[in-house]
């Protein structure tokens, strides 16, 4: 089982794509409908905290503050 530090995950976006990676969308029943919470991640490959989401999940060593939605509100 994989361990993930949830402090890197954005709470307002799909946790499945953040943990399992972009490949998760291939078999997700929410892909392509309004209920999908990972649309922005698929488009930018980053979560709203600024961390890169790769094919196999979040990459905590790849952070870009330009994508960090929390810093934009400060």
C-alpha cells in the first residue's frame, strides 16, 4: 500500500487523481462530466497547491508557486 502525506493534496480537487496519478482518469466514471473534480489537474498537471501530478501521482519535489491558489489569496 502506498503512503501519501495528505498535506500536499488539495482538498478542493480529486484525491484519486492526486494520489494515483493522471492514469486514474482512464477508468474513472466521473471523467468528462460536470461532477469531475480533476479537470484543472488534467489541464495543468498540477493541483491547486502547486504540486506536480504525474502519471503515477503527486510529485512533492516539483512545486510551482505560480499554481498555488492559497498564495494568490494572501
